[in-house]
C-alpha cells in the first residue's frame, strides 16, 4: 500500500483512522510513516503548520493514541486498534501485577505512582518530582519510553512555555497520563479476555495486508 500524501491535520487523522497504525518517523517498513507521506515543506518551517503541530492537536483530542509505540519511537494508533495493542503489549499484566512479579523497575513504579496521584503531569515535572535530577536518579527517559511502549501511559496533550508577554514559544512539552485516565479503563482493557498472542496476530495480519511486501521479521520488529 502506498500511503497518500498528507497536507493537513484532517488528512492525517483520516489516514490514521483508516489504517489503524502509523509511525511518526521512518520505520523498517518502507513508506509506513508520517515522515514519508508528508511533503518536506511542512516540516519545521517557520510560519507553516505541519506534522509536529498536527500531532499536538490529534493527541489533545483524545480520539487517537499518540506516544512512543513503535520500536521506541513516536506514532499513532486508532481507538479501533488500541485495545488489541494494550492486550498484546501488557501480556496479561496490569502494572501493579507486573511490578509485584518483579517484571517492572522501581523507576517505572515511581512514574506510575506519580501519575496515579496527580492524574497527569508534564514530563518536566515528572522528572523533577520523581527525583530524576542532575544528581538524582538516572534513566528517566528510558523508563518513560518503556511505559509508553507497554501502553501503561500515553500523551494526553502538549503544552508550550510562554514568554513575558504570554506568547508561546519552543517545542511542545508532553503532558502524560495513565492510558486508562485518557481513554477509560473499560475501553483500554476491553480485549483482556483474549490471549495476548491473539491480539498480536490480529495486528500483524492487519499490517501485512496493508504492506504485503513487508517480511514477517520487519512486522515483528515494528510491533513487538
């Protein structure tokens, strides 16, 4: 499948809803990313709204999941497919059970506890309150990425710093939340009755239909 070129937020949202999964940047499957189906003039150009801005609006709408979901890199998953991804990636474990079985680190537990208590937080605040400062805990980014990959947390929205005049500047800072807090616990866990391997097969077969030229190993690497 050759993805159509995207020129605005609406077209991007429509494409995600249509195909279900879409990495933000080049993946190991050629042509399967926002980067490859958006003209270069929309990327990081002053005064031009492009994918970097579109992702903020899509994430904030709460209808599509945006996080580091593909090989530790950012991307989108439609609500149609998110419960299957959750079921596969969590492998039958809520976070507390994973931690109790010794399968999650203390660093991840710190971040989950913060979000459980606060509801949602900017990544900068999570880092500070979690003790991941210059002379504190190491591995904040790795823990944050892992929890996104495992679907326990997701990006709720983005916020920008403001200058003295109240004008936004710089890149948006991610505000994170437990996935259940964004999409609803019943919805997020709605495929728990299925075996994780069954959800994996559904996802792999779906992507194979979209990109029949992709090998099994390429698909496995992207979705594991």
